[in-house]
C-alpha cells in the first residue's frame, strides 16, 4: 500500500482516491509543482492535505477566505491533525507565537491570507520554516476576481525567493 493510500485511509477512512486525485497527490509527493483543476466537490483539499501529511515538514496554505481557513483547520484538528490559521483579529503577539510554533514544528498545516505573506514578521519566520509544501487554495480567485481585487495574490511568487525548492500546488 502506498504512503498516499495509507494516509488517506488513516485520516479520512477512504480506501481509494476519487478519479484524478491520486495522480495529483503522487506528483506532489514526488516534489513537482502542480496546478490541479477539479470540479466543486471534487476533493481538491485531499490533493494537498494527503501529501502535506506524507511529506516531512509544514504545509503552508494560502487562502482568501477566513471562514474557509477556519473550517479546514477545525476539520483537520478533529482528525488529530495539527493545524492553525493566522486570521485578522489576532494580536501581533498571537501571530508571533503561532509563527514561532510553525517554525519549530508544532503544526502540520498553517493557513494564512495572501496579504499576510508580505509582512516582515511572516517573511522572517517563513525563511526559517521546514516546509513540505506551499498551497494556493482557491487559486481560481486570482483570475475569477482579478488581480486588482486581491493584489497580494500576485506577490505569492515571491515566496520562491526564500524557499525555491519547496513544491507548490494550486
């Protein structure tokens, strides 16, 4: 049994992937950058969550919606998976502590908005993180809403300046 199937079964209780998912997961596991196009309800989150758990290190998930981040963190935590979201309303100290915890391996998944990626505090800690994977969740928002709606989406590419070998999935 592959590590991907073992992880899928252990945390989600599924014996197999849906059509299209396994190829995406395997490409990510092999360290390739991936653009995954699946329909709504097609199980896109599994395509980054399984390899995020199977690869060593933290998976950084960049998401445009606080509610989506909170839902995914809650769902992961309910499965015993260590996840945290950096959301507006958190104090500087709370963010500082969360980023330190991420740097020292306290989480499997760290969710944040594209805007937070530009803060000096985030950048400094990001450089020191042991990353397994970078995920751009809801990547369709870039073209669907336009780059001028959330200009920070266009800055995600700058993460490559600090950790160029970490695979990226969108």
